[in-house]
C-alpha cells in the first residue's frame, strides 16, 4: 500500500528496486525459494505486533503470553531461513534475530503449557520449588483422603459405596475440599467427622463443575494454608520473569523491526518479479536533461493479456439448444489472444497526442496503458 500510495521515490531507491527485480526474475530458483520462505512466515507480523504490546506493558491475557512468544520465535527462525536463501538482512538484524530466538527458546517450555505454566526449570530456584510442591499436591491429597477415610468406623464403611466415592478436589484459587457427590454428609457421621464444615452447598456456584457438596476438614485447612496459593505464586513469578525477558528482548527491537521491513519489501519485490516474468515485461530506462523523452515501444495494458487469457479459458463452456432432443455442445477452447502492442512517444517537439476512434475501439484502454506503465516505472517496477 505504501509503495503504490507514494510511487515517486529517489532515483537511487528506484534503481535499487529494479536491480532486485531483475536479479529475482533472472534466477527463478531464488525467486521460488524466497516466496516459499515468505509463505512460511505467514502471520508473523501479527505475532510481532502482540510482542510489541507486551513490550509496552499492554499485557496480553495470561494464557496468550507464552504461545505468542513461541510463535514469534518460530517466525524469527523463518527470517533466518529467508536470509540464507536471499541474503537480504543486515548483520545487526541477523545477530538480533539469533539473540532474541535464543532468549525465547531457552526461556519457554512448551510441555508445561497444558498445566498453565511456561517457564523452564532451572531459571528460578524458588519457582522450581513452587512447581514441585504444586505437582506434589495430588499425592498429598491422596494421602489426606486415605487418612480422612480411616477415621470412619469400619462397620460403617462396609457395604457403603457412597463413602468410597468421596475424594479430594483442588479448586484453583479457592482451595482443597472433600467432594461429596451425593450432596450432604450423612447425619450419623457428624460426630465422627466433627471438624468437617460445609464450604459449598449442593447446587451452589460450583454445581456444574462439581455437583454435590464440598467440605473442608482440618487436614484440608492445613494443606490450603501451606499450598493453597501455590498456583497464584507460580503465575505471579512467571509473569515477573516474563517481564524481565521482554526487557532483554527490547534491546533488539530496532534491528528486529528493520528485519520485518525488509521482509515486507522482499514480498513486494517477489510479486513484481513474478509479474515481470508472467507478463514478459522489460526494465524501464530513465534519462535526464533537457533532451529527455518519453517513449514506449510495443506497450500493452498489463491487465489486458490476463483478461484475454481468462476469456479464452471460459471458452470451454457449452450451451444447450431449446430443441427437445438437443444435447450439450462442446466448444473448443480459444487460444489466448495477445493484445496488440502500441507505441507512445513524447518529446520537446511532440508534447501531446490526440487519440480518436469509435466507441469500443480501445481509446480508454490505451490511455490507461500509458498511465499504468508510467506509474509502474516511477514505482521502480518492470
């Protein structure tokens, strides 16, 4: 959009674009490999924008941080591949890409994503201890439930399948509770389990996730006091470490964004080179001085050839007659009709041309042709 909105650029920049298009068009294998790599970058710019938001402390939702950084690292790896096939990035940009990708990949552990965590072990000792405690809670909960069940007289346990269905559950950010699926604890156990207190009644706010009643015992209270906020502490520590990572990545910001600008420019150059090959376009020549002229030899409208080929492709259609026994007739595809070339010349002596002709004879197409060819030339395209 920027290129077509501001086609008038410096002679040096225009010559640089034309040189790049000529090089890509003359080496089709380089053009093909570059386009393939650009496709793999895909929506990398959107990941870069999300990382920019994190840099500015417009923090993404907690569950989006790690996946966004991981996708950004994969985009950076693709930029490295692009440089290997096209040698289009500066040394500073390549060094920044290597550094940023190393920082991210050595920081993230994709295997922890399903558990709501993302920082690798070994980065923060206290964080590792919290994770060990968090993952050890399941074993501790099993032991506590066995202890609570051992308090119930054996004669009451015999033949009661309901009591064996009780189990401990961990409600994130709330705590550990004994889940009684049938609802309320039987009255005959109130004296035996006197320290149990009803925390959430059946049909309460957790009725969908945990139908039944939730009780808290002294053992649950002790476990909640020791480990109840473990997950919150893990999330807070990981968020703080993530901010430190962003501060280190911020040092590479300038060179990373310049690399993305090069990617955008390479995408445009590849598209123009492919157009030059498909349409058989030539490189424009620019002259300066008082004797400068404007000359187009054998020019045509860039869209006219594509339109002619499209109409020829549509020539495979058949039409049925209104006759009762008529069948579909097959029409032989028409060969593409090459547009008739036209010359255009302006000079100090010939500053204007008068185009005449009847309706539908191509006057408007001719005028558009001259304008588009001039526009593409000023843009730095074939």
